[in-house]
């Protein structure tokens, strides 16, 4: 059995007919913006999906995660019809369908990592050019950390950002049993 891609309009019809909408993004992403009625079940917990035979529509942010993990998602559906929302929540929003956005929630950890890493690399380059060449090491250190995160799937910067005061509410809500951060 394979997962069938659905346009946002067709996904809306399937949900209206009783299909369950499963958001496989991280809990921090789901808290910040979600499709009404979507159940947050991050990819690392997808085996917890109830096996009740109901059709399931899986979604992520852009559709790339659901496509990359389609076999795992179909397996978790346990024989029930499985669908992938084309374009993820972004496609849903582009189709003019409603989402619930809570801008009081912190930015997703991955976006925080990107902003922080970019700021540190830029700072290292500028300080290296205008203050002392030794500051180029900051950019090298951040770059090597990003490479390590890409190879291992564990990001020290993400772990550090997760315990920052502005993220404590999001971390407390997360039930992630593993240490690390999945960069997919």
C-alpha cells in the first residue's frame, strides 16, 4: 500500500468525511501554527498512531517530510487509507484554507538555529575582517557544528536554544524522549 497525495481541497473533503489529520512536525512547530483539528504526532512518535482503520491524512510544513517518510507513515496507518497533504501546511494556507497561528509561541527551534548560526558566522567574518583575524575561528566553529549536526542528527545549538527562557514553555510541552534534534 502507498500513500496517495491529496490537494488541500481534497484533503479538506477527506477530513470532513472522517479522515484523521496528523501533523508530523515537531510540537514547537505545531504550537506556533496548525490546521484546525490536526493532531500533533511528531514523526519520532508516529508508531503511537491509533490503529482504528480510519483514513489518515499526514502533513508537515511543505510536504517534503511526509514524502521522504511515506513508507513509515503508511506502515503506521496499519492498512488504513493513508494520504499526504500536497504542499503541507504551506500548501493548505496557499489554498486559502484556515490555520490557527499563535505568534506568542517561540519560533521553531530549527529557525532559531538558522538565525543564531547565521548571526554568529556573520559576526565572526566581520570581526575577523575589522578587528582581529582570530575571530574567523568563530565562523569555523559554527560551520563545523552545523556539519556535525547534519552528519549525526544531533545539534548542540538546538539543545542549548531549547533551554533558553523564551523556549521553556515549548520544551515543557514536548514529550520528546530522545536527546538531540532531528534536522529533517
